[in-house]
């Protein structure tokens, strides 16, 4: 948390009905300067590297000989007539 200060100036003009005493040259042209001041917060971010993550992938290739017997199943598909189909449904 930061405390900031601002300084503003206010100029007021008030009408007074009495003429000033002994002032003959009061309507002279001139200027004056009023300085104001304000504080502005300056915030910055800086990236810091605090740790590093390394991911490595190692890929190897090898060949193996498989010695095994394979079982085989044979299925024969044939057409059946309509009468056999009705009998199978009723079973």
C-alpha cells in the first residue's frame, strides 16, 4: 500500500463594494503562476525465473521374435431354407 499526496490550488474572486484607499493603479495588466502538484504511483513488474522444468522424451526401437502357436477357428456360413428358420425361432 502506498500513500500519495495531491496539492490543489483554488483561486476565488469576491466582489467588494468599497473602492480601495490610495490605490490609483490597481487595474494594471499582469499575470501570476500557481503550481499544483500530484503524485502518481509508478508500478512495474519484472519477471524472474525461479525454477526450470525440463521434459525429455527418449524413444528406442527394438525387434523381437515371437514364437508361439496360433489357434485357428473356422466358421462355415450357409443358407437355410424358410422352414428351418421358423423352426429355430420356435425353439
